[in-house]
């Protein structure tokens, strides 16, 4: 998940920036995507060998449980394939009807908006085995509570990224080149859909870990077909905007379907009153940051730097937005489960800090 949703898009953005500096423009976007795919694949093989060395050991004995294997793997494979189609069908159809610049512009916008899913995939990897264990013990109350909490945490992290992308949409697309400004609306549309995707939490994993994988398969398949139909109707007329609407439609239909299946089959709903805290904190942070962006003399402040003004603008004001967002969340108060999560996160972080910093922290605690 980290490779698919974080490393690969991150490499793509880096390579696009390099190609833009070199003047490669649209061809550079295509080359950057291919190179990012290749390098991400190598990283995936490295971690596969590191985490599961027995897979590469020819002496290892194999044991197959065919019925159980295919009963889960076929629906999940179809689900995964449909999810890929949701993310790429609009790009492929756009390439048929409007090859060239529109494809590069929309691809940059769509891949940037996809960063919002990194938070969900990070939590899903931890969430899946816990839910599987709770389901095996039939602990439905704890399973429902965990689903609500994890969904809110995912939404909170994705909402912060969403605000940065939307408030600085023109600056973000401007990094790729002046022509990419035409993709600002597409970026916002797909980002809204990805935020909605994050708001339903790990619903597909919830279905898969509770023997309801067939419902995830149906939801994603219907969404994929719907997205293709909408794209075929709108792209010939609207090009980049039509592709954005087609992709957003597929994402929204998929997540509405999986969320509805979780409610129908398990009785859980991701939203509760606790969501008002991140929503309020995000709204205030976004409005304040936007007002600063339109009132501060950014050209005068950063015009002397050897980089586009958009880059320091995003770094400075985007950082301010993030700090304000976190500060407001803290001010509104944390629930007990929030404190437990942050405590566990901090314990993991401390184990990866240099020993010098850990010893300093212990001295402060003892003092």
C-alpha cells in the first residue's frame, strides 16, 4: 500500500518536476510516470523479499487450500482490478479522444489528488488483522467502535492534505508548468472524491475481513462500469473536465456501495458527532490560510528566490495550515481513543529516534 499510494506517486511528482526543469513538458510527464512505475516495482520486490524470504526459497514446501484460497482471492482480485479501472479508465478514455496535452494535464491532477488515499492505506494495513481477530471472536461492539474511530482518523489526516491541495490548487498545478493551470478544476473535483473515499474509512477491508468480500467486489465492479460510461459520455465534449467527473463518479459510487454494504451487513456507520471537531478545525484553518494567501505580497516576499513563487508559498502557508489545524484539534479536545492512538504512535516513534534524543527525553521526564 505504501508503494502503491505513496512511493510511486511521490517518485512521479519528483520526476515530473525534474522533467519540467529540463524542458521536457508533456513527454516528460509520460516518461516520469513510466520511470516511477518501474522503480516502485523494484522497491516492491525488495520489500517482498525482505518481509517474506521463504517466497524466494526454492526448498520451501508449499501447501494449497484451493477452495478457501479461490473463495477469497477471486472476489478480491476482481475488486482490486475494478479499483485500478476506477483510477485509470478516465485517463485511457481521455487518451483516445484527446491525446497529448490534456492527458498529461489530467494525469498530473489525478495523481496529485490520489495522495489523499495514502492515509487510508496506511491505516488499512494495521486495521485488517485487528478486525479479522475481532470478527473471529464475534466482538461486534469493539469492531464497530474501532471502525468509527479509524474512519475518523483517516478522514482527519486526509482532510488536512485536502485543504492544502484545494487552497493551493493553482500553485500545485503550476509546479508542473504553466499549461497545467488548466487542470486546477480537475484537481479539485478528484480531490473532493478522494476525500469522500477517505470519509467512509476502510470499508472494503471491513467487508473482506468479515467474509463479505463478494459485496466489495460488486460495489467496485458497478463503480468501474459507471465510471467508464460517464467518461465515454463526457470526455468527448469536456475533455479534462469530463475525465475528472468520470473518475470522481467511479470513486464516489464505489465508496457509497462499500459503505452501504458495511451498514447493511454489519450495522456500522463511520460518522458520529466526533467528526465535528476535524470538520470545524479544517474549515477555520482553510479559510484563514486562504485569506493570508490572497492578502500577503507573496511575489515580493519570495520573488528573489531562484524557484517559482508557488513552491515557497505552499511550504510556508501549507505548513501554517497544518500547524493551525493540529492546534485547533488539540484545543477542541481529544477523546480517550485519540490519546491511546497518539500514545502508541509516540512509543513507536521513540523506538526509531536516535539514542541521544531518547536519553534526553528520559532525562526530561525524570526531571
